[in-house]
């Protein structure tokens, strides 16, 4: 069984907390500190963003993070170095990458996966690679051979037939996109969120984690009553943006925010 | 969707967009399949093309250019004479009709030179649809006349300041808007780019250019031309011009892409020359990118060619060698702009000026008694201020 799936079945938590942040914002070495802080304060799984110049599924906060990151010269060596450092700090917490497909394709799928695995990555989320493409099938096979997961996104617009088809090539968990649009903090969620998640749990035998738009402890608490996990990106990235130039301030603000969310979903 | 299914041109194309858009793309695909066969839809489209756009556009024999260049006879397919001054309206009308049929009340678009934004704002006004146009902040400046027209037509312009603040960023922003408003909104993609079915839909609506040109030429000359030329940004006017001729093996086909300031990364938009296979804006195609797969900013003097990707069908046509794609620098385009204006009395768009440069090379190579058709994709009124500014700089 995949490491991620067994973590969910271990009973360590009722609902997982899955924070996200972009590597390299404002620089690669600070990312290591941010990663460690997030792990120390209660991440169950950590999503690391590999910056891509054209993040079409992301809202303004993450777009700005990516732009700041890319002001540093982008290099896969740096990405893997930082990932390894974060992984070594707390090897028992699963790390997954979130990125767009173009950088992976360009690096070469096998080469990318080998290096990602060596650095401690056990899964991938790729918002612009639908499951019904040849590339996704190849990727799924290559991941499986390395005991890694392909985490697919399901949205409020995904139809039943598609969800059933998608369950064949997804593993780890399902990333349920709580609302229409792109990443970013939101005040409200679609009214049928709970029903959709229940339906997904019945259809796909994988943990269903909800993301896109969640930012407050209250929201996290509420959604954790029925989702297997809560994914938060933009709100964390904003903490980094607001304090990012001062590493120690950013670290303490992150610690504060992460522990509050963790406490809210226990 | 495997490679053998529709949506791919050889290895290029497909649908690589966020999951939230999939249902809308499938709805668009099936609606379009239905409408394509519907007599009523065809009649309505033809009605607007004839009575609103002004089709068929003339095929003009360019006597003075022919003499000046001293080679093949030059013919111009006059998309500049369409309402709103470019080929973009052919596609905007077609897609607005699809949107109307699907019951969408709001249309959005991206624009570089402003011609597609203008076309979309125009059909938005005519059909009474709420219209939003995303335009890079840099392009709002350099194509200010079009930006002003778009607003005058009642559409809203949302300037995009991210990145290079040009067409690539405007396209990303329009995709994000669509993801948020997908149930009420149709995204009228302006070139033969984007996730399936957009490259096919845009190609089909623009194919009228080549279909008309081919039959007009044949009727007048009882034969086919030896060569055709069009400029390639995303590639809609060119694929529209090429489509009807692809099977005519005796017709040589040329595409002109923006060589910008030179071959250095960041200084051109020559995707077919320097691009590598990748994934951008929902399609697998050739893209100008660095060794890590980050998209490199494009540059062209013409806002409409300033895009680091290209329609997937062009990537395929380039790979199989059916079309000869050539680079034209900013300076060569500017020279052609002035030459055509003075010699033929037609001010072409800066985008189109790239095609004229390639046409001059090809006309010489072909020699006399051969015929060459250039797709005159749009008129250059929008570029006059920018050209004057560039000439002023040059003469300093
Ligand atoms: C007059 C004109 N020609 C050509 C283009 C390039 O677009 P495409 O390559 O899609 O024809 C534009 C785009 O704005 C344009 O305005």
C-alpha cells in the first residue's frame, strides 16, 4: 500500500492537515527553514510547489510567490537540494510535489522521478495534466514502479463517469477542489461540498482531501468534519509574503498559523 | 483522450488544462459537433459573414508590388477589409454564435494586438452579451487605439500586469476567469491555440479565408497559385489561409514568424524555429522555453505575434515539412510595412508585414509567371502611432 494511504489508515489523525508553499520564495535557503517550521508545527503531509512561469490554476497570491521564486535562477538541483533538507528534518512526514507538467516533461519523466524520490518525495499533484492523457498514463506507470502516488484533482464540475474513470489511475489521496476558479482564499464554499465529498468517498476508495480557498481555523474545522484532509496554500503563502523578507519573523508567523490550523482540525 | 482521437495533430494538441474546465470543453466539443452539421447554424453564420463582416473579402492583384519585387505575380487576400479590420472577426462571430446557442450570457477573450479583443467586443455589442477582454498592460499602451475602441463598444478591458504583461499573461488570466465563471461564460479563444476543441474550432472558422482565396484564384486564373504566405502568431489567420491548400501538393506554403531583435532568448517569438515540445495554455505544442521548462518571454514589434507558443497544428505542419516557416525580424517587418504602404496604398498590420517580407523572398525565388497569394490578415491603423515612434527612435 502507498505510504500516503497507510498514513491515512494509521488512525493518527481524524483529518489530515496538508499545507502547501512554493519553493524558492523568497530564496531557496529560506524555503528550508519554512519547510522545517511547517513540519514541526503540525503538517501531516507537506506539499512543495515547484515554480512554473505560467501557473494557470493559481490565483494572485501563488502567482506572486512563483514570480518571486523565479527571480532566483531556477534550477532542479536547488529544488532537489531543498527538498532533501526538508525531508531529512522529519523523514516520517510524506512530501509531495505540486507543479505543472511542462517542467517535469522537460526534465524527463524518469530522471525527474528518480531524483524526486531520492529527495524524499512520494507523490505528485499536477493541475494541468488530466488523467485521460497518454502522458498521465505514462506518469502513473512510472510512479507506480517507484512506489509513488499520482494525486488527481476532482472538481465540483467533474461528472460521475469521469470520476469513475479517474479512480483507475489515481493513488494516495484525491485532491478535491472545493470551488470553481483558481487557488486563493474564499469566504464561502459551494453548498453541496459535504455531499460531493461523501459521494467521492463512496466512488473512489481513497482519502478525499479538500483544498482551494480554505484559510481560517473555522473553515478548516468545519470541513474537517467530513473531509479526510484539509489543504491550505494561498493563506500560508500570504504569511510568507507578508513576512518573507525577515526570515525569523516569517518563521514565527508560520509556526503560529500552522499550529492554529492543526489545533482546529484535530 | 489518446493520440489517435480528435484533438491531436500528429503528436501535438490535446487537452492539458485544469480539471475544472474539462466539462465545459466537452460541452463545447459536443455542441460544436452538432452545430457543424446544422443547416440553420451554417445559414446564420453565413448571414453574418456576408452582411456584417463583409465577406467574401476580395482577392486583389497587387500590380505595383509585383513590378517592384520583379518576381512572381502577387495577390492579396484582403482580410483587412473585414469589419473591424482583421481576420479575427471570422472566428469571433462563429464562437459568439456557439455561445448564444449554449445559452451563455457572458463572453471573455484575450488579446494581444487588440484585434481579437476588438472583434469580440464588437460581436458582444451586436449580440448584447456582457464582454470582458484581458489585455496585457504593455499592449494596452502600444495598441491604445484598439483598447479605446474596445471600451467604446461597451466591453470591459482588464489590463494584466503579471510577467511581461503581454499576450501570454492575458491568455493565462482569461483561462483563470473562465475557470471561475465556466457555467455562465464562454471563452472566445482568439487564435488556433488552447485545449481541444479550440484549435479545431478556430481553424474551421478561419478556413473561410483559404477556401475563398482558392476558388477566387482558380476562377480568375484557371489554375492554383504556386505559393501562399501568411504570418504566424498563435496561427489563426495562417491556418485559415493554409487549410484549403494543404492537399494541393503543388502549392508551396510559407509561414512568417516573428524573429524580433535576433536569435537570443527573450528577443524573439520564433516558436517554430527555436521552440521545443512542451505544454502551455492547455495544449502540447512547440514553445520557447529554457532548459528547465520555464517559458521564456517572447518579443515582437507586433503585439499580435508576441507569444511564446504556437497552435499545435502548425507544430505538426512544421514537423512533417508541409509548411516552410521562416523568421522575419522587427526591422524587416518595419521595412515591409513602409514599402507596402507606399507601393500599394494599403497600410498593413505590423503582424501582416512579416508575411510581406517572406513573400518578397519567395516571389524572387519563384520568378515571373508564377503566382503568390499573401494573406493580408489585417490593416495597420492600429500600428501607426507605434511605427512613428519606432521610426523616430531609428532616426535619432
Ligand atoms: C492583423 C493580425 N494579423 C495576425 C495576427 C496574429 O494572430 P494569428 O497568428 O492568430 O493569426 C493578429 C493578432 O492580433 C493580427 O491582429
